C-alpha cells in the first residue's frame, strides 16, 4: 500500500494502492486516519456520522474493485469545499451493475448502499479500466 499526502491551500489529499482483498481494512484505516488528520491538523470538522459513512463507502468500493478486477486498485481521498471525494480505480472495463432495490435479494447491495449515502456518484471509463467517484459532505445533513 502506498500513501501520498498533500495540502495545498484548501485541498487535502491521500492516495493508496491495494493489491489484495486483505487490504480492505487498510483502506478503511487510511480513510479514518486521513479524516482524523483533516480535523486535528487542518481544523475542518468531520462529524462522527460522516466518519463512519466514509469508512463504509471506502470498504464497499475497494471490496468491489478487489473482487471484480484483476491487478491493483487505486483509491484517493480529496477534501475540498467542505466535502470528501472518494475515487477508486480498477483495471476492469466492465461497468458496475447497479441493481434496483430488492429486499429479498441476498447480497449485492453494496452500490445501492453507496448511492444512498453519497451526494454524488459517477463512473468514468479510463484508458485502462474505470474510476468510480463519489462525494460526501463533511457535515451531516440536517433532517
């Protein structure tokens, strides 16, 4: 797992590569550590709910990348304008199938959950593979 951190003005970023399914926990740990640093070092508030949501979304996206694509996957977290952008690249050209909600289906609810939790969800084809990018606000939305 590689790690790159930068802080240029209001832009904070971390990225890592994951090559094995066992590293999914490391992806969650990196997200938690990064957001903890965003709070402690840079003074941006990250609610406890958002901390948990980001870790869940990271876990789902990296799990899918490791499960369905050969080779490494790359994850980046970028904080700017009060939101965290999570981006996960993998080598598979197959676009993810977002299934309609079905409470009787066992499994395959990951992207359904991710889409419900994020303010935006996008899939982009890359010269090699694809990139899924989601955005989560750092503050919980008022009900």
